[in-house]
């Protein structure tokens, strides 16, 4: 069973918890699964990307060259709308776990769009006015392309069947470059190749114990796999 908020003691330890946690990483790495578990553990609100709502996504996976721009713009407008809604409710200072970081949106655009499309995308991005919400902690989940592809095939989502390892390699490289320079919030980089944060309770508990001690800076978490007992 997953720990719940009541398992974390009140007082200074509870007050020191990050109020806004953003989880990032390439498709198949386990962002949403970890976000759900962590929100439950901490007793936080859950903010998820509405991937299934994007009417262009399945067409993009089948033919990226044709459908990349509308897919990317749809996600951009969706994310900025979500951030705007969060800003309106900020007076209540809710605690949240999100499975995306708005800043990374141009990262996907640079991977999927050609030069002319990217210039158009950048013009749209620059015209959107929104105040970024800076997380108190960013968790960047990593895994090699072959691991990502195996996880994608295992979950069996029809729209993702056409995803190629070449696309995942390019996506991984873009994430690596992006987070190499990221310094806007405390950052925890987690190698998920040999662990199962979705279904292995020990793997998950050990990660939670580690991240609760993070206050600032950049941290690396590279554990070994713990098979289910």
C-alpha cells in the first residue's frame, strides 16, 4: 500500500515539504504514475496533462511530419490554460503535484517541428502572456530509449503503437540538454531504468524518503532494482 499524508508527521517536517512538485521526462518513463502516487502520499491536489484530449496526437504518432504543428499548438494552449486556472486560485495556495512542466513545451517543439514550423510556433509562444509557476521541486525521470519503448508497448495504448525508438532517442537527447542547464528550482534526476515506481512499493518508498530531504540544488538518484517480494 502507498503511504498517505497522515504518515508524514506534522510540525516542521510537514511545513518544509515542497508545495508544488512537477514531474518531467519522456513518454513512457512513468510521470503520471508517480504523480498519482506522490499526490496521494502527500495529500496534494493532482494536475495532469490531458493527453487523451488532444485530437491530433494519434495522427502525429502515425505521421509526425504532417501533424506535428497542430499537435504541439494544442498542447501549448492546453498547458497555458491550466496555468492560468492555477493562477486564479493561487490565493488559496493549494499544494499540487503535476506531471508536466510548462517550460519544457518548446523542447518538444524543437524535436518535432521543422525550422519554419518552429519559427511560427515560437511566435505564438512569445505572444502568449502568462506568469510561470515555478515549482518548489522538479523531478526529472530518465530511462534509455529501449526501456521507454518496452514500457510503451506494455501499456498498450493504441495511439502510441507507432512511436519509434528513433523518436525516443531524439526526445531523450532534448531532455538531457534541457535539464543540463535547468536551475530555476531544486532538481532531482532519477534513473528509472532498474526500478518500478508504479508497482514496487519499496522502490517508491525509498524515492519518497530521498526527495523529502531535498531543499535546494541538483540531486541524482540512481538506485538498483528491488524485485517484488
